[in-house]
């Protein structure tokens, strides 16, 4: 079924929307949730919650790209659940590992001038990403948006794991410089 | 979770759809290049590079054309990209390994007259149309436009039906197309005519217009794509009257070969990295929103050769103002990437990236 038809089902409050969404984008969303949580039960709950959130937001929302709209919901729900799960104990999920990697991007306190809101921070990160070549950009987004494991990214990109890790290491360093240059305080 | 790391992670979560979509294109492209390089090296070393090397050598390199005619730039204004219609046999789920490319032996001389040494018999093509028109031919002026297009203009416009407005909406235009198919299907010369309604975008006065044509949907996907791009029949309608019929036919007399085709995902990656040609006076940054992707042949008489391209309709930034479109509308510009695999595209100053 086409995305526009699935969206129409949501707008018509037709519960087939949920079945069709699960059939078409279940694997996509489960992969994101599982990357972040590394726990099938928790991942499944987040995916089910994704459909519920989609049901609540359409209408009034009409997503431009349904797949990414759903992926965003799954990612946010999974990160929230990860936050809850790791409040007391550490896990070894890709979400947790990716999160610790990003500590390298946090600007030093003495270099900052003002506090930025999330939208502004997103804009600056996007500005950083569009200045990279496409390979670097894709590696970065796969790691920190989709939370793919490094070996998966390396395999799919046809480059070595060490090369992938090296690209990410340099990008985190460059992103930190970029954020400092923009005067970011987190 | 560390609060500062979390802020960055959540901010990354909000990056634009286009960046997330681009990252879906990672599948296989660089890996395939690597495999191709390794495979080619092994084959060449081991058995003298028989098949792979010969195949590549047997296909001529192709030059990308950056000329799009003298009609300004190619842009459309819509309130939503779904308003724009263009029927096509292609969609992103179709697997294509190769598509044919044809030499264009036609060119314009200094006086704007078409010349060339093609084996295409234009007079025979015109005679075929005259025969097909039967008694309608007596009421029409039949002329050859450009290289291979026949235009039939009616001296007295032919009445189609009552209550057809100046600017019909999509449903009305579909009904008109169906009526044309019923009344004139016999002169199309097609086994399975497909109604091809193109347009739906707004002009600077806010009016919406569509054009009606037909192409033969019989045969393989490749045949259908060639028919759509080259072998269509268009109907000129003006306030409920049929004023002209335009018969297009591709000149396929000199086939250069069947060329490997890249996926739309791979083409999108090229767009993002600045490898494209366009008539739009705006250089892409690489993160723009893609409204629609099409696989087409550029079929203008001025093309170097007739080869397939991916056409991306890309949303122009809000401060891009060359023309004044209706308030609230969104402008999309056409950007092209050759659909033929990069290894067969000649590195000219247009295509090595320096042009853009």
C-alpha cells in the first residue's frame, strides 16, 4: 500500500492503518528500537507505542515521508526508555555506547558564550553535516540517528571497521570544534 | 544519561528528513564499487580481463548535456508536490540493470533549421500519419516540427464537448482524456494506450494547467519508458475544442548500447554531492528537500545523445525569487543526474563537478 493511502487510513480513523503500517515499516522501526535498546521486548513495546503515537498524531499531522516520521517517533521513544532503564544501571546498548561517544562533542565550558535551544543546536549540526562529504555524512547519521553498530556500518559501506571508527572519531572532534566556534553552551 | 550528551543526541534526532533519507542510500554503493574494482582486477590479472573489460570498451563514453533549450529554467510552483502529475511506467521499486542509449544525429544549423545524417525517414513518418488520420487529414495542416515530431493543426477546431472550462481541474481533464481515447483512439497506433496527464502546477497567475497525451503501455518496462519519453501523441485543447494533435517518435536508428543503470538512491547521493546538471539558477547545498524523483529520457533535438536521467524536483529555498509565484505556493526546480553508471560518463568540465 502506498504511504499516501496509509496516511488516508489514519485520517479516516480506520484501524487498518496500524496493520498496514506494521506490515510496511515494522522491520524498519524495530531495527531502530533494537539498535538503541538491545532488548527485543523493550524494542517491541516501543514499536507498538510508535503506532499508538502515530494514531494520535494523524490527524492533524500529514507526514512528508511516513517512514522517517515513524522512525523519529521510534527513536525518541526508545531513547526515553533507555534513559529510564539506565537511570540505575548501565547497559551495553548501541544507544548507550553512542551516547558516551558523543561526550567527545560537548564543547569545553570556557569556550562557550550562550545557551542554545534544541532547534538551534539541530540547525548547527545540520550545517556541520552538509559541509561533510556524503560518505562521512552517511556514516555519522547511521551511527547517531539510526544507532547502527559500527561493524554493521562498515559492512554496508564496504569499508573497514577501523576506517569507520576513524571517520566517526574525526567527525566528533570536528563537530566539537564546530559547536565551540558557534559559541554553544549545553 | 549524561544530560549534555543527551542534548546532542536529541538534537541529532531532529535533523532534516533529507539527511536521514540520504543515509538509507548507503546500501551497496561504495561496497559495489569496491567489489567491482577487486573483481575487475582479479579477472584482468587472471584471464586477461575478458568479459568485464570488453563490455566496458564496447560501450562508448557519453557526454552529459547542460543545454536545456532557450525557455528559461525548469521550475514548477505547487501548494503541495502531489498536485504535480506526470504518469510514468517507472517507480522506485522497479529493478533496472540496463537501458538503451541512442545517438542523436540531428542538429540545428546557423539558421535554426534541423539538419543531420540520420537514417530516420521523416517523409515516410509523415506519410504514415497522413494515412492514419484518414479523412481528418483533409481538414488539417500537417507539418514536421524539429527532427521527428509531426504536428497536425486543424483549420477549423474540432468540437469535443460542452461545458469544458478554460482551465479544467484534474477530474475534468481525466474525463476529457477518456473521451479523446474513445473518439480518437483509432489514430494513436497503440496496442495499449495509457492516458498521460502532465502538469497540475500553477502559472504566475495562479492558474493550473494540464496537458493530455497517450503512450503505448504494451511490452516491457523498457519499451514503455521509451514510448513515454519519445513515442507519445499529444492533444491540444482550447476551450472545449481540439486544435491540434502532435505525434512524437524517437529516432532509434543508431543504438549506442545497453548501459548499466544506477539506482535512484545512488543518483540522490550524487545530487547531494553536487554532481548534477540543471537549468535552475541555484546551486544546491546538498540538504534540500526532494519532492519527487522521476526516471526519464531527455529527448530534445539538441541532446548529445538520448540517454536516461533521474530528474529530481527539489524544493527551492524561500528566498529564491526569480519569478513571482502565487502566494503560499512552493517552487520546485528540476535537477538531473544521468541514470547511466558513472564509469560511462565522460569527465567534461560540465560533469567533473566544476560546472556546479
